[in-house]
DNA sequence: AGTCCACAGGAAGGGCAGGCGA
DNA sequence: TCGCCTGCCCTTCCTGTGGACT
């Protein structure tokens, strides 16, 4: 056996250096947003409130539905998951039938439609259903039967619930609340998580009144609080003395500028660690954090662009090229484009690339989608007698735009 | 004040792929 | 195999818009 190991890590092996070198990380999973830590600093009150809302299920009582608000990276998801895991643990210890289901409604092709959401809930309860093919009411019926088959309490946490409602309407929320009133044995508590403070206002009155019985607001972390959050993770995630306090402060300060986003702070720390490791450095420094910041911005955008459908990419490369051409001609003042000219050039792009051009109506939607993704920015303007149109400009900085162009240049002429 | 332009954007529905049950 | 269901992408048709022009 030892002979075999020796052979695997023999010095001449190209991976030998990697295996022998001690990593700066102790446990890298700790530095991801998905990790649920033992302690969540500066969220004690919110955890207590949510615990108080859900605690009655452990005594067999029904509980109120709840709604959690807060901007990105304020700890809504992690606190909710933490409380749910603690609740399930307590329920098992006391032999109570409590089941918690957590779903992220924004996850593409997982729970981003009504059908997929109900299918995921069924999967969470151990019932497997096809990804497509069944009428939605059949799925609801199955869900109803599964939940009501015994005396139990089901807690359904729907993260980023606003994106699903925006996409499919609030019909599923109405169905869930109505289902709850018809159950004979079981009961359901719904927890909605969103970063849209005005989300409830657009809902059906009946849904709104039953869904928002309790409301929790998560405020953004400030730089000092972020430092505490990071310090916990540094202790668990990195080897001793690898990350100094100045690095933690820098990550916290950068993330605090971006609305107190803890997720961003963690990403910075993790990628700074990866950069240090790749450079064969034993300590993470400010230099690695700055490198990480650039890398996150570029990679995040490039990944989003790569994930777009081909037609959307064709529209984007058309916009990038048009802006570049205008810049080359020194026409800085008119570097904003109009829908009509973009569509015309887009058709040419399609012609060169054997792509069937879409209608202007559809391209208008693709432009709106690119706008929503923050890749371009648009503004509806009226040019009086010369019509109403959209002014389009790139929302990316030079470096990212250049990288985006190079990414798409491989696919389009 | 009325007209006109070049779209924006909503609504409805077609076509397709994929799955299910009879 | 067929009819029916789904999600998804797309087109067609339509009304609305706001400021320059007449």
C-alpha cells in the first residue's frame, strides 16, 4: 500500500508539488455562502424572533406565516436555514413530526416555475415526480395527500420568492394558503424570503393578509459587524496566522461599501486565499484581496454573459461592436445607441453568423433582459416627431467589456 | 391643437420538445 | 400510438406614449 502511495506522490509527478505543499486553508467549505456556521454574529435578535415564531410547532400548535426582508448578503437565508435546522433537530429529539423544506425560487430549472416548485416540494417529502408532463393540479393533489397523510407540521421556506411571483404570478401562494385551510391532519407554515421591500404590495389581497402575519427585517451589516462575521470564518476556514486582521478589515470595508453584503465579503476572502495559494504565498495580504476583487467583478460578468442564449449574445456583441466603432471614430458624445440602429446591426450580425434573426419585438425583450442583468443600461426617451425609443449604453467598465468582447468574439464574426 | 414618428410593451397564441396515461 | 399536459421561445397584433413639428 505504502509502495502504491509513494508511486502516486513521487517527486517526478506533476501534481507532487501540490500534494506536498501545505494549503493556506483549513476547511474551504466554511468560506462559502452555503455553509451554515455554529454562530452567526450580529443576528441574535433576528434568530430569536424567528425562533419564537416557529417554536409553537414543537408543542403541536400551528404557527403564523412569516415574511423576511433584507438586501443581498444580510444573512436572511443563513439565519432561516440555521433556525430550520435547529428546529428539526429539536423536533427529532422530542419525537415531534416537523419537517422543514427550503427552496430557492430563483434557481434556474429547479424551482423557478409553479410546476417545478411543487415538484421540488414533493421531492423534499420523498415523492418523486417527473420534471414535466403532469397537470399542475395533479401535483397539488399529490402534495396535499402527502402532507395530510399524518399529523405533522410542514414549514416551507421560499427564498427569493419575489422572482417566482414576478415570473408566474401569485397563484401558487394562493394555492398554498388555501391548501392549508383544507388540511385535516397536518398544517403548513410558509416563510417568504425576499429583498424586495415592496413585494407584498403587488400580491392578491387574500394572499397578502394570510402570508404576512409576521414580518422580519434584516438590516445590512456595517464594516465592524462584517469584520466579526469574517473573523469567525477565518478561524474555521484558514490555518493559523495565514490571514491577518488588516486583510479582514479590508474585505469588510469593501463589502460594507456594497450595502453591507456579507456574501461578497466571504467571496473576497475565499478568492484572496485561492490567489495566495496559487502564487505559493504562505500568507493572504491586501494584494491578494485587491486581485480577488478584480477577479470577482470580471468573472461574475463573463459567466453571466456565457450563460446567455445565443440570440442574446448576438445582441450584446452587436452593441459592444457599435460602441467600439463609434469610439474609434471619436464620436464620444453619441456613444449611446438607439433600438432601431441596434436592431439593424443585429440583423447583419445574424447574416454573418448564419443565425435566423428574431423580430424587433423579441430583440426589445432581450435588450430589457440584458439591462436587468446590469450588462447594459437603457433609458426610454422620446425624440418628439422622430419617435419614442430606448437609449442603450454599456454598463460594463473597459476591462470587463474587453473581456466580454473576447469571450463572444470566438463565437461571432 | 392636432398630427406624426418610432418605438415600448401587453396580450394572445403558435410551435416545439418532453413526459404521462389510456 | 395518441391525446393531453407542461415550460419555453417566439411571433403577431395591438394600444399607448411623449415631444417635435405643422
